[in-house]
C-alpha cells in the first residue's frame, strides 16, 4: 500500500515512456507576453519619436510655455531666435 501511494504521488505522464508537451505551455505563454510587451513598447516609442520630430522647435517651445516651464519674455526671445529675427 505504501509503495502505491508513493508511486501515485510521483507519477508523471512522461515517465511511462511517452512525452507530454504540456509543461512547455507556461514558459511559452510568458515568452509571448514579454514579446508582446516589447513590441508594443517599441511601437509606442517610435510613434512618439516621430511625432516629436515633426513638431519642430516652435511646437516644443509652445508646449514648454503652456506647461509654465518658461515665462512669456523667455518664450518671445527664443521664438525670435528660432525664426531668425535676431537683434
């Protein structure tokens, strides 16, 4: 009786000479999840980079002024420099 309990506790389907690929599903699932996160992250990063490149210097300056990072005087000075209206 004791040997049958030990055998039942340590039983694995692939010990009978067969192979069960079910144990591969968990690592495969996590590999797919991590790959999907990397794909989405890179795609988002590329679109943000492309958007920033098309926005140009004046757009960045407008955003900084709107967020309050620079005051109106600094905004106008930098805008003149960007447009080539130097003194």
